[in-house]
């Protein structure tokens, strides 16, 4: 008989301790007690009738949130990145032409993903913080004739909210599917999947919905039609977060996020800070990007705010790395009091963090 060569780890003999923090980065956001409690319900089988009812509830909530009547609407077992993979791997085959709008990290990510499955990937690229005109998009569609066009609606790496109107119609003019990433925007700004002729739309659970990471709502139009052991406890939380959104109402949620973002942006400007996205109409209200103030180290600012105020904000990502600070005010965190908390923490950090004279 073999003997144990790996002893029991002592660190698992002590209870798990998790700190309570203010999650004001680009995600995940704080999870309200009501949603945490829903996730603590008993585990049941994924083929039990109650689970089918649960999934039907989630489907109806996603349809409301996405403003779609699509039959193929469900929650992927995974994060928003898993939904991106689900969309690409079910809509693209090797040899297909894919057109990707790159104005941040998520366009870069999808282009790399499509290349790995053998697609012929073409990109249109703008500088961080920029957007594309419909004329530029149509020119690229006409030139490349893709099977799929990808656009990030809320580009969380740069804080840009990209306009959607008219793009779906352009895609269908050129017999192309329209794929939209709304992970950072869904629930915080208006999206009308059917009216805007979006063929594949996905988001994540951990942003505006305030559910734990691990489920990703997605929907496919009839143009893009495409069973596993689902994470039942995570679905409880997702259903509850959708119920919270239904109770508030989409339009009230959109308006609340807009008002809080405008209040927060005005406070930043009064402090002398510069917003990375200059055009107010293109600012993502859920994730704000702030130009790192001259002479400061963004890492020192974020570390100071975490240590002193128990509050998370982050630096840039991908093309915005080293250029910006990112603040997320999403879902239950989208309040005036939360905005004031971040403003006070930043004001304190700029007073106490080292500023170079160079």
C-alpha cells in the first residue's frame, strides 16, 4: 500500500476570511446581500424541473434587459470572456472573413481569438478613446465583405461608449452578422438588440448586474442561430440580479447611471483632473477613465487608495495601460455617495502620494 507523501495543508485548517471592500474598479462590482443570499440556496440537479423554471426566468430577464424576443437567449456558464468565445466559435468557421473594430483591448482580444480558429481577420483601428463613424465602418464592410463584424459597445479599457445606431443595418446590407460586446455597458446605458439589428449580444454578470462572476447572458438572432451541467448556484444569483433590474426598470437604471456619472465627472474636473474621453457623449457612464495626473505614479495612487480607504480603483488595460485610472460605478455602486467616496479618496491620494517635479 502506498503512503501519503503530501501532508494536509495547514492553511486549510483555518477559516476563510475575506475582507469587505468597496469595489469601484471596472469590475467585479460589489454584490448586494440580497443577491449573495440567493446564491446560498440549496443545490439541485441541472435536469430538475425547478432548474428549467429557473432558466426560463433568467431567459425572460435577459430578453427584457437586451430588449429582444430572440428564442436563443440564455446564460453561458462562465465570464463575459466565455460568452465572447461562445459567440465566435458558434458564428465563425475556419476560412471565414471577420472584421473587428479595435478601439481598445476587447477588439484586440476578439481578433486574436478569431485568428486562432482559422478566420481571415481584418481590423479597423482607432487610437484609444476614439470611435468609428458609420461611413468608416461601411467602407470596411464593402472592402472586406466579412461574415461577422465585432464592436465593443462599452470599451472598459478606455472608457468609451461607442454609438450603435445604424451599424446593424449596414452589416445586413452587406450580408454580415453584427456581434456586440456589452459587458461594461449593459444595464447602465440604452441598448435595443432587436431595433438596432444586433445579431449576437452578450454581457457579464459582475458589472451593472452586481452578481458574482461566472455567468454571462447572451442572445442570438435567427440569422445567427447556433446542454451542459450548469452552475445552479450562480444561476440563482443571476436570476436575483435580473429581478432587481426588473424592479427598478431599465430606463430608471439607465438614467441613474447617467446622472451619477455626470456628477462624478464634474467632481473630477473641479479637482483639476482630466477625463480621458473628451467628448461627453462618448463617455461610458459605468467605467470612467481619468488621465493619470502629471508627475504621479498610477500604481502608487491605486495602492494608497486601497490601503487607506479600502477602496479599489485600477489603472489602464491594454492600449490604455499607464495612461489612465479607471473607476467603475455600476449597479448598486452607481450612487452619489459612492461617487463622493471615490472623489474624497482621490483627493486624499493626490495630497499624500509622491509627485515628481519632472
